[in-house]
C-alpha cells in the first residue's frame, strides 16, 4: 500500500449528507472512508477521521452524516476483509493518529489475527 495507490483509488470529496451518500456509495459494499473538510483554497483536504465498514459502507457513512460532525467524505471500496483492515490501518498511520479524532488504533475483524501492516500493535 502506498500513497500513490490511495490517491489513484480513493474518491473525490463529497458533502457528507445521507442523500449524497446514497447517490455515490453502493449499499452492501465494504470499504474505507476519510472524513474531514476541504481547505478554503480547495487544494487540500483536512483529514479528521478515518474508518471502515466490513459490511455496508453506505450505512456507516449515513450514520456519520446523521451525527453532522464532519462536512465531507472520501471513500474507497475494498475487495476483502483483509484489504479493508489493511487500508484502514494505512490511513490511520498515514494521517498522524495524534491529529485524528480516532481515539484508538483500528481493531481487527472478529476472529482474525492479522498484524497491522504499519506497526507492531498486534505482534
């Protein structure tokens, strides 16, 4: 996983609104997301939270939309639980955990013993 792969595969930013999520994000797909807002210059996206859904990315993003805490989102579909976990860990470490609203390192899916691809948390 690289920053180049992320930039190639992640969506552009969209308003975090339930209607927009329903239009842009397919139901029943797993994937990762980035929440935050575009800078005033429109050239940078300020990342505030990262996450994943192992079942329904659309539903998870609509939950965040109802909270009205973050104005925009980006997303990327993943093809497996392992890929989903690895990308969430990548995002968590890439965007400096000390600056994110995420309190904890991403958890592994239930029943899995995969290591984090970026740190030794689960070693």
